[in-house]
């Protein structure tokens, strides 16, 4: 292990109001937030050990709503890795990975790698499943998710739950 701690800027992007902030708060505090607090920009830090080396991860969270499309990229400078998120109960958020989020980060940060992150919270929630069926929506299949990650050249595909902390890094 080396004596100095390296820092890594991690920027989390994805559609608004679909769990990015919960994901970050759950990871950095080991607690699931119970209140939704809309935000424009926030950042969190956590120290982790990666391959025997200490890192400080700076986790940057921004609003995914369209109103912030011009403001959000201002924070991308010097980002080391992006987490491109979509929510299991919102197929449109999956489509926006290809149509909005990856093109946006590639335009501003051509060579910065990204991970594709699927939020699995509410995947087994009966009410949510009933609503999706009523709207004639289905969950995105494993094959579709893996194909998109490969097609877009994500360095990794993760399935995470902020609620249960399963696979939150």
C-alpha cells in the first residue's frame, strides 16, 4: 500500500427523480434516505480501498431534469469515471442512456470511461409491477441490458439497490 491517498472524481448521471441521490447517500452513509429532497448539484466523498490502495472517491450528483441540461456539463471537467444510471421501473430511463446520457458525456468527455448502473429498487414491488402492467410496460431484459452496455462500450455493467445495499460498489 502506498503512503498517499489518490482521489477519483466520479460523476453520476441519469434521469431526474429516479434514485441517483439515494444511491450515493446509501453508499456514503450506509443508510437509505427516507425523504426525497430535490437538488441541483451536490457532492459526497468516501474513502475506499482498491487493489490495496486508498482512494477518496468524490461522488458528484446533479439533477437529471431537462432544465439543467446546460448547467450539468459544467461539472464534468476532470471527471475520472461516469456512472450512467437507469431505473428498473422506468423503461424510458433505459432508452435515455443511449439517446441522452452517453452522447452527452461523450461529447464533453470523449475518453472518460463509464459504468452502466441499473437501480433495482422496486423491482419486486407488487404495486409497481401492477402499474407497469397497466401501462403495458415490461422490465428491460438481462439480454437487452448487457447488449446496450456492450454496444455503448461501458467498462462495466452493475445492478445495485440503494435500499438493500446489494452491489452498491
